[in-house]
């Protein structure tokens, strides 16, 4: 007869399965991409509170503790969240911090529109994020012409280019597989499923934006350059600069002239920011006031569905205003 204690003995003798690493992310689009790659293996934490602004944020004690206990931290990079850069140095020296904007193949644009840094340039027409050199990275000549912007430096809002999202999914998958090799096949399979979802959302967004054409729009802050370049939109200007700091009186006065000079079709306020600026600038003009845009997705439901919803939601909001009954 088989001893009754044998199953217990074998269970104790078997090596314990490795636990997936504790993962922390900075903003909703990054959390969404990581959640897609992790799948059922775990749920990545997120630092940005629902409805929060990544440019202006203070860590809570519980969030500081999450960083100190993390094995992996995925974030855009210090260009977007310098407050997290400091926290990682102090609280998470043992964690592997992955700045996705530095991932090879990421397309990085500058605010002044002159320095386009591809870092192993990629082609916006390739499949599933395979990184390939391309000296003919073609963006519409008018797209992303945030004229009248006089700030410089790398634009950190790189997640709004779905091609970057594809590159980042592969970087996330590789970092997770390195930290948790037993589940590497799962991460890889989930990553390829995520790439398919990004491609579907990208296609839907492009269809939604097709009727918009090159009609200029104005936005609240300078966060939409990647989105505009990728989808061929014309952004005539922004109320605030890329760090979303409140605009000064002189800037506000000049924006009304831009509305007329650039032939702006729609002016968009933004979630997390006072719509009074946009309403005041549009008042007395023929420019339509659109629904608020949310470039960081912090008003959406957090999780794996957020990134595709972010792309299609931005496209739908822009198209609804520009092509509306009076557009």
C-alpha cells in the first residue's frame, strides 16, 4: 500500500514556484501596457491617483512604501515625472527601474520640432513593433506644428504614438521575462496579444480621424505632438506649455489672435485642468469648444483595456468636435 504521507513529502520536496516580481508603474498608459503583458500573473501597481496630473504630483506614504518594496518599476522617465526620479534614488535603489522613453526603438520628438531622435529609428508601417532602421520616418508635413511654442527639450508624452507603445510592450515583456524566467513564455504570448489590440485601436482611431483632415485644432497643453504626427493632425497651438503650468496673461492674450490667424476649428480643454482658460479664449469667436481631452487617461478605468480606449477616445473626441453639425 502506498504510504499516506508520500504526497505531502513530495509536495514539501518540490521546489517552490517563483513568484512574479512586484511591479509598480507611474501613469495609466504604462500601467495598462504592463497589465496586458502580466495578464493573470499579477496586477501592476500604479502611483498616479485616479484623476491625477502626472506633471504635478506628491507621493503618499503608501506609494513610497510600494516603491521601496518593488522589484520592477516601469515609468516613462524623468522628463515627465522628475518627482519619481528622486523617489527611485531614495526609496527604490534595489528595484530595477525601466525608463520606457529610453527603450531602444522609441521615437522621441523635441518640443521645438527640430530634433527628432529615433534611437534605432523605427518605421511606423512595420508589424508588431519589430525595431528596424528607417531613415525615412515620414510624418505629415503639417502634423505636430505646434507653432508659437518656444520651449525646448524632449517631449515626454511618447505613449501617444502607438508605435512607441508597441516598442514598450516588447521592452516590458523582456524585463519581466528576465526577472521571472519561469513565466517568460506567458509574458511573450501576452505581449503579442497586446500588440494586436494596439493595432486594432490604432486602425479605429485612424478611421475616426480621417474626416478631420488638416483642419487645425488647439489644445490645453503641449502633450499631443506624438499623436498629431502619427495620425496626421494639425495642432495650431496650446494654452499651456508641455509641463501644463498655468499660462500667463500675455500668452492668453496672444492665443485669441492665433485662433483667427490659424483658422482653428476646435479648442479643447483638458481633464484635471480648469476649463475657464479655454472658455475665455474661445468666447466671442467662431471656434468650437470641444469636450475635455485626457492625454494620460487618468479619468479612464485603470487596467489592460485603458490604452486602446485612450487612443480611440482621443480620436473620437477630436473628430466629434471638428466634424460636428456646425463643423
